[in-house]
C-alpha cells in the first residue's frame, strides 16, 4: 500500500472514530436548533440526551407523514410562535402546523365544547387546568404516559391519570415600585404582609387572581391557614382592590398607586423592568409555583402528529424553543436552571408551594371564599368566573 493510500485509510478510520465518539446531541442538531442556542447563548451540551427523548415509534412517524398537518393552540402570540414553529418544522418538515392563540376562558372551554359536539377546533390543547375535571369527565384527552418525555416535566404538577402534563411553569409572588420600596423592607414570609403595618391601609394593591398565589399557599399550609389569611388580608391589611390585569398592576406600583402588588408574575415583571419601568420582583417563602398543562384531544384527525408534537414540546429542544419564542420557564426537570428564570435570586433556594392537581380540585372552594371577601370589600366579579375586580381605593 502506498504512503498516500495509508494516509487516506488512517484519515477515514479517524473520521469514523470521531463520528461515533461524538455526543448524540451533537449529531442531531438542526440549523434552527443551532440558531436558537446561539441566540440563547447556550452550549449545545444542554441538549444532551435529546436523541433518546425524540426516539418515537416508527408507526408515529409513518402515520404523521400521511396526516401531514397539525393544529396547535397555545397562549403565546402568533408572531412569537414562529420561532417555535421554525425549530419544530426543521425537525419534522413534513408536519405543517396550523397555530391559533387561545385567550381567556375560551382558550380551554372552546375546544372542550367542540369536542362534546364531535368537532375539533384544535388537536393540541393547553392551559386548561381550571377545567381539568370537565375534560376528564368528557373523556376528552389521550393518555400521555406513552410518550418518551412523559417523565421529563416536574411531576408534582401533572394530572394523576397522565392526560395532562406540565409544559411550562411560572412563579407568582409580588411586584413593588423600587423607587418607593427598599429591598430590605420586603417581607420574608407571606405572614409578614399581615403583621407589618408598612403594607397596610392601601399600601398594597391586590388583583382578583387568587388562583395564582394564595391557592398554592392554601394547598401547602391547609384550609384553616388559608381562611385565616384571607380574613386578615381583607380586614387587617385593607389593601386596594384593583380591577386591572396582572400585565398592568406592576406598572401601577412603579407609578406609586401603591407600593406592593400581589400577585406578580415573574416574566411579566421582567418584561416591564427590561423596558425601563422602575419595578422590582420579590418572593417571600414559600414561593407559589403554577404550571400550564398540555394535552391531546382524543380522536382528533392528526393523532400521530399530535403525539410527536407533544413529545417534542416536552423534550429539551421543545422546551428551549418555547423559552426562545416567549420566555416560558421550562418544566423539564433537566432544565431547572437560573438561565431560564427572570428573577433567579428571588426563587432559588427557597421552599415552594406548587399548584398541584389536589389544589386544583380545591379551587372552587378557594375561589368561593375569596369572592365573598372580594365583593364585600368593593370588588366586582364578572359572569365568566371572576377575572376582574373593580374598586381602586382602599376601604
């Protein structure tokens, strides 16, 4: 064998060795994934194990190629979903996604009502936690425990029957005007809101969304604690009863309408702060944590594409795509990292109060008690389940 032939043989052998020695995730990255990682400033090693997560049955692949389409309904704006679409369709180019944004109560109710009539407005449904029991009674959802990634999300948020899995999480604590409030003044526990007069008599503004913060705390500390907290909040603290939505109340704190607002969503507050609004975010212990569910409607016309999409959405790549598109905090146990938290110092290292399925079953009782205090304090409850308040001034 000539010297040149020997070199070619050695080079080929070395190339083969390098190929098989390379991590699986290094081989499977699409150009869209590489672009995503670059913009997120993440190393490709964060996707370690991705090939195993995406190893679905061949029958799903073949079936999805025949279906060639999929309807997805999430909460993110359509323009932001385009980044998610880009990564998904780079991975599965034969599946064309028809996306619709779900807003308000219709987000979860519309697909359920259509299903009961034998129709489908979407194949994938999301953020339907409040109607979880109704979906279960209707037998509307596919068991997702067959997915490779079924065990990827933080398990405390998933439905017990495996039909609803957490695909993103969020922390709901409090926002404050950082020109009026010093960090050292902020309450270290939720009880300090009740006992420290600094936050009494209109210095705290509250929105009607008890499900996001007090419900998880009720679940962790018990019903007696929850009822006592509500009583003291309304009758001792005497907060401002606000009609504004959670996207607005942090701005009002920054403007001086009140010093502290409860609840405050972490990524909502972060968005305002990034725009220059003088607002901060703070979490007393324990930290209320909620999750948004994702599910597949049973009997939809794209069953294989649906399974592939949800499996991908719960994978590391799908979770990063949601974060890239709309700053969603991943529910994947392997992605519980500070890079994905709007305010890591506010939540890391603190005990949590998760909004579990058990707490969700208690939600009608919690909301009923809350609304009694809310209305007595001058707030209003709309006919669609009480998403608004009314009164702006303290009692």
